């Protein structure tokens, strides 16, 4: 059984994690033309006869973004994934998460804790049993519902938009791959996490690469039904209508429901939840009615309606333009009739709103009457072409568009036009000479201005006025943009040398004046930078009088009529170094070294040099004749590493040396290493390893004494590593001699008859070792240097056996940049402490830390 489960796991994981699981109804997820800002999420155990673990629930983008803002993370709608929303919904359902929480969520879910608690015992739907599916096992852990529970091929799968996605949960971005559904004017995505027991999703209605099973079927799209169910769950509807909920769930929980059954269930639930409205039996007339001003024979407006409860009410409204309506207050409330006022010339529109309360859906409902038009004296002009109410924006001296209206009068009166402007929409001033249907504003100053046209209809000495919509026109200062920018890179200079010149130029689309202000700081964060006094040109020469390491940015300011807009450049880091340093060897060559012909596991010649803050490069040399000077040696082409492996093809003696070089442009300084005499001899032992006891270090060369001096460095061929003596019985692991996929750091090393305990790992010991995949840290280690495993992108398996580490004994960024799927195993009694400490030392939130 376990072997079969293991094979099934490898098969299932291969396709799920690689994202090649394809559905019969569509081969891949396609982007929808319309984005949504709501997600309906569900978690289901229909294949086990356990119904919903999490019934369809709505998660809005806004609440998701706000949740992560409170946790200190900025998330945009484009970054929201199926995995992130799903894990958020499970967390809100009080479902424990045993993976690191992140906005993108897990890439793949292997198990969920307590999700099936309180559910009945697992029982297959009948069609799966008849198709040959058997629950041939139980659960490996009673607290979890996990892959390979009940069957060897079981596991969690998700669909979005009724499509089995070819993306990981954390990689299924809704804006890139989502399929949205529209319901009542809102757009939704639908994510279903389902437990599959057989056929790699065939039991869910999806077949892999056309692999049909006896129980195969095509999954119906239940998305619209799920959306409606989730919406109604947020109201009191199901509490008042339990039978409607029961009917909908019966179809939703039917695994192989047909599309016709789903559509019928949706229609029934939609009809049951649709609010009823009052019915207007006597409505208003839409024909215009004329009265003389202050007429006494005004006929009341009358309306009759049939309500759905005893709560039905009436409310009357009036308007001058049929767009902006005003309640008529107490005079227009709870009355089926209303008598219009005709005490001034003009046209007024009236309507009545009938309201009621539908107790079935627990919400108020409304219906509006037709619109009546009542004119007293001269009729109000009616606009046939009105102003566009959207704001127009432009720069100073830009040509605003012409404004134009047209109107008509229903009584044949004479129309006249007058344009007005305002700076606050309250105080209006007539524009002299602007008395035509069209007008082109002349704007020369910064700010917002408002325009409208007043149309007057005059007949028989009476007049009526109508105002057009208001057009807002704004003149603003253009935000400058950089045409020459800084480049987010690091430049270097020398103290008292030629200054590093920075340049950034900006321009704007108006007639403004561009000025500059340079800033500097210890980080590229502009808010933490300080202005540099006098640095107000587009170029800036970085001072070279002192050594420094600072970031620089420049702010461009566009000024028009005293108004300003600003933009900030990218950054450049400038390091002003001291004078070029001559390299100093920290690890030098020994006087002699012996190799065996074609021996295995032989360590190379190795050096290390430092030149302060300057980079050091290397060049190796050799000679067939004895010499003490590099000048008498032959350069070895393309040998630029700090390590070099001599040829051991045949016996002989060769002299080698290495030159360490520091450069600054055309200036070069160098130091030559010791000359090492390398002897290659025929092997007379089975070990085939080189003799390393003659290696030396700058502080104290290795000697024939039993006890090595503190600071001594030697290469150990057996463990293929470099060590440094810290005390009479302690050593430090400096670095590996050769890069390997798997390294087990020993707890102790014996040298010249003395046993040394390995108590520390040197800074940068494995920095950016792209080959390293597995490391074991022994129980003797008490400290790990900074950046010890920095940038080890392939490192997936870390075992820490020691219990002696603390926050202070682990250097900064010691574990930063590991493989994002890395797992770190730590001692159980130190789990909480190490989990906290390791996160501070660079371990990603995606990295799994286990006991």
C-alpha cells in the first residue's frame, strides 16, 4: 500500500507542481475581457459525500488589500491570486494554516487541518462506486485531510471559472488568467478547492489529456449559482427561506449534476429571491399641460398603486431638468395626489415614488411613476444638446474646446442665450458678448473654472429660464518627466581623484521653468534623503575630498505662475574609495606540496588576498626550473581564480606562484605569492590524496608540531574543506575546497595527532554557491558568520543539529537567498526560537522550518 501511494504521489506531484494538468473542456486558462473585484470561494468534499467544508463565500479585493495593508504589505489588484484569496478565506473560517502566510498564498496545498471535523464518515457518490472507485485506505493523520488519504491518487485540486487551472495556486493571478462572471452589475471570479479521490480530477468532471474513466463526465458550470448563493448568504434570505436554501444545496452538492439541473436551480433560487414591487394601476400622463401664472384651476396629479404589504408609501418629487430631483417634503408624502404650483413662469417636472417592504427578501422595494410636465406662462427651454459634464484639463496657453448647446421651446417662444463663468460654482458672472449657442473660453491662468449657458424662452411678455449642465475646465502645471535619468547603478571614484559627474535632465509639456535640487542619503529611499546645498543644476559633481558611500537623486521642479509640480529621478550610488590598495595575501602558498599521479580527491593550490574595498583578481604562473620570482615564470593562460589544480598526469617537479592584482582604470597594483614547489610522484598508497601538511597562512605557517598555532589555516583533503585554528582544540570551517551538491560539515577534525572541534562557520563560507543543494550543520557549531549561505539559490535542504545558536551568534543575511522551496530542519526543543531567529537572518517566509 505505502509503495503504491508513494508512486501515486510522485506521479500526481509531477503534474500538479509543473502545472500541466489540463481539462477536457479547455486546455488552458484564458484571460477574461472584463476584470472583477470580488471572488467567490468554496472548499468541497463532494467526492467523499461530505458536502461543503466552506460554503461559497464572497471575498472582495478591497478587504483582501486592507488585510495585508494592516500586516505591512502593499498588494495591488494585479497581484491578487487564487492561492492568496483561498488562504485568506480559510483563515477567516478559523482553519489553521501550517504554511507561511503570504499575499500570494501557497503554490500547492497538500493538506488542510481540521477541515473535515464534524463531517460524516467518507462515502463515495454512487456513480463513482459503480465506476470502480474504492476507498481502500483511511487517513494518515486524523487532524488533516491530506493527499493520498482514502486512495493512493487523492489530493486537493482547484478550479477557477470552471476551468482546472494550469497555474499553481500562488501563480494564478486573476487579472492575468481569470474568467469573470457578471451578476446584478457586479463582476466575480469563482474559485473552488475540491478533494479528488480518483483519476487526477476525472471524478470532478475533468479528464487529464483525454484519459477517460468509467465514471468520467463533463463538469457543469455552477459559477452563477455559487455567486447567487454567496450573495444571499450575506442577507437574511436563507433564514426566512430555508427551503430555497435546501433546494439550491441539493444541486450544488450533487457532484455530477447536469448543466440543465444547475441552470434550473439557479433560475428557481433567483426567482425566489427576486423582490416583488408595488404595481402602479393609475399612472401620470407624460403630455405637457399649460397653465397661466397663478391659475386657480390647476388639476391635481393623481396616481394609484397596489402594494405587497401594509407598508406602502407615496412620495412626490419635482425637477427643472429631469436630472436633479428634489423631494416635495411633507406636502408630497403619503398622498396619492399632488397639486402643482404655478406661481412663476416656467416648466416643472413631477414624479411619484411608491415604496413598500418585501418581507420575503427582507428589503425595501420601489417603483417610479411616469414623469408629468407642467408649464406656467412661458415654457422652460428644453436642451436638445447639453454640455458634457466631464472635466477638461489643459496646460497654460492650451486651446480649450468650444462649448456648445442647443434648446427648443414647446410653446413657440423666442430663445436667447447667455454664457456665465464661476470659480466656485456659487458666484456666477455673465460673460460679456457671449450670447450665442457656442462659446470658446479664454483661460490664461492656473486653476479651475466653471462654465454654463442660461437659455431664456420669452412669450407674450413672460419668460422662463433653463440652465445647462456645468462644465469644469482646469488649467494645471504639467508634471515634469526625465528625458535623461539616473540608472539605479553603483559608480566608483577615488579620494582626491576625478569627481564622478551625475546628470539628469527633465522637460514639461507647458511653458514652465524647470529647476533642479539634488539630494543624498545612506539609502535610495527619497523620503530619508537630504537636499544638497547649492546643487541646483541638471548635473552634479560628487565631492571626492573624502571617502564616502552615498545614494543620490535629483528632484525636477516645473514652475508656472508660482505653481509647481515635481518629479524625482531614479538613484545612483557613488562610492568614493581611498587610494588604490596593494593586495595582501591572507592565505598564501606553502613552500612545498606533493601530489600523486592521477590521484583522486586531491586539493588544488589555494590563495586568498585582500585590497581593502578594492576587488582582487588573480593570475597563475609556473616554471619547470627552480625559481623564487614570478618574473622568471611562464603565465598560465585563463587561470584567474584564487585556486588552481596542477596537472598530475605524470611524475615531475614544477614551481608555481600566483599574482594578486587590484585595478583602478589603467592603474594596477600587485603582490606575488610564495613560490610553491609541486612534486608529482607515483602513488604508493590507496588513498590517492595529496599531502597538505605544508600549507601556510600569513599569521603562522603550519609546522611539524603536534599542536597548530592559533590562526593557522590548512586544507583538509579528506573533508575537502579549508579550516582555521581558533584555539588549542577549536577550529572554524572557512570554505569548501571544491563545490559540491551535498556537504556534511564534520563535528571534529584530527590534524597532526590533535583533534579539533568544529565550532563555527566562517562568514561567506558558501556565499553564492549555486551548486550546493544540501548542507548538514553539526551539533558542535556555536556560531555562523554573516552571509555564510547568502545567495545559495539551489540550497533546498538544511539540517541544523546544534542547539547552541542564538540571534547574536548568527551573522546578518546568513541564510538570505536560499531556494524558495527550501526546508530547514531544526532541533525540536529550539523550534520556536530558531524559527524566529532564522527569519531575522534572511530566511524567506516561503521557506518551511520544521522540527
